[in-house]
């Protein structure tokens, strides 16, 4: 029941924003929020990798530079988008 209520609330919010705000602004905000979420998730993976013990054999573990690189790139793209917005 809670999932249905959450879906209705999110749908109503999205519909309200689509009717009120310009579509370009919504697309830019969605893009920036997605990049921010990616950066936060990868930062969380960095912390998990530091705390984690040895994995059992047969389980793949990505190299530790992967979340660092992805987090850095997400932050760089956010900064580039902010700079482009200021200069235009």
C-alpha cells in the first residue's frame, strides 16, 4: 500500500512540475541530479571497499580505482555543467 501511495505522489509531483516548469529546466535538473546520485553512490562504494573484508573465492570485485574514477568524472561533469551555465 505504501508503494502505491508513493507512486501516486511522485507521479503527481512530476506532472505538476511538467505543467509549471519549462521542459529544458526540468531536463537540466534531472541530468544534474542523476550525476549527483552517481557521485554519491560511487563515494559510498569507496567507503564500503575500505571497510570490506576479503571476499570468498569466485566473487568478482572491481578494482578500487573504478569508483574513484567514476565519482571524479561525475563531479567533473557537474562542475562543467555549472561553469557552462554561468558563462552563457
